[in-house]
C-alpha cells in the first residue's frame, strides 16, 4: 500500500521499469533496519551498566556506592545470544547503526532502568536463569524503551516510516524473545511473504485500469474526486486479491482492507471500503469470476 501510494505521488517521468519493486525493497529493508536497531538499543541499554560502573569508579573521590555498581546485566546470556548472531552483526555493520547512538539518551534510559524495582530484583538474584535473563531484556524493551517519549521521538527522527512500523515492531520483538532461533536477521521477511508482496504490487499496477472499471460504477453516490487516494488503492488491492490470488479467502481480504483503511485513511473509510468491496465481490461471484482454492499444505 505504501509503495503504491508513493508511486501515485511521483512524477510519471521519474517512474522507470523496476521503480515499484525498488521502492518495495527499500521499505522492506527499512523494516529490517528498525527491528535490528530496536534490539541493538536493548543491548546498549543493558551494556551501559559497564560504562556507568567505569565512569563512577573513575571519579576523583568515588563513594562506596560508586565502587559497587552491579554489572550483572552486561553479562546476560540472552544478550550474548543476540550480539553473537552473525546476521545481527552484519546488519549493524551494513547500516552503521553503532554510529547512530545517542549517548545522552542511552544514559537516561539506563538510569531509568536502574531505578526500577524489577531491575533491582534482577541484580539481587544470585543465580542466573534462562527465563530471568530473557525477562529483564523484555522489560527493557516493553517498559523502558516502548514507554519513553524521548526514545520514541528519537525513533521517529531516525526512521521515516517509524509511525507505520511501530505496532508491527512490538509484535516482531515479542516473537523474537519467545523464539529467537526462528529469526534470520538477513531475511526477516519470509520468502513466501516477499513473493506475495511483490506479486500483489505488480498485479495492482498491471490490472489498475480493469480494477477501476469494476470500482467506479459502485461510486455513483460518491464524489470520486473526494475519495481518499488510500481508499482507492485499498479497493484496487482488494479486487486484485479477489481475482488473482486464489489461496486468499475473500472474507480475509475484506477484513484486512477494512483494518488498513481504519488505520491509514479517514474514520469513515473502513465502512466505505467494506461496502464497496462487498458489492463488487457479489458481482464477481455472480459472474463466476472468483475462483478460490485451499492453500496447499506444507
């Protein structure tokens, strides 16, 4: 949807063969960048314990408290699992993420963490447990980073489409903590999903005129000039899924595009998209143009 919208707003002369897939690939790359950056932020907040300990011990007249800063979290086993992942390291180097660190923000986030009862309980625990190692890092993401206005503003300033990806990132990060062995940092999006995204993108572009022939008669009571551009794109995508994606159930298509309309368009768009797509679907089914089949079992 975002790629199609970007194409709609571009000068026609600037759209060359391959522009669509290039824009899509750039968007998918940024999703991977944001995911890697968020995990690296968790790592850096945890590792800041050592920086804090060294800084306080180096004072001219350190107090007893300065000399006893607990650095247990810097040796967190789950932390090591993240940092030792080859794909994670490749991404950090490729996108130079280490150079984007805001030291002042890191210090504030660490101090916020260190003041919590959860962190104090973690460092007071004499033994390490697999569950405890994971949970403290989850806590850093969910309760420190995700609830910090300065950090969220930093993400918005650093990544152009952070607002679009924020909710999905929470799901991805949660999935990673639960099943890290299933994640490939070098191909965060599965081949199946990549193929689907590219096929849908190119199909909507190729079948645009035909889709509009189906959509426009349903807009008799609407001023087509005032219909949100995003709504038109979502309807084109929905019609393409009805006709050219046999393994996607029509109900799933309609529900997905209602949700997208609610999230990215006007308050009335969900109901509008629902009505138009449902109307078009009835006509297509009447003419036996919708041929669906079960998704093949793996």
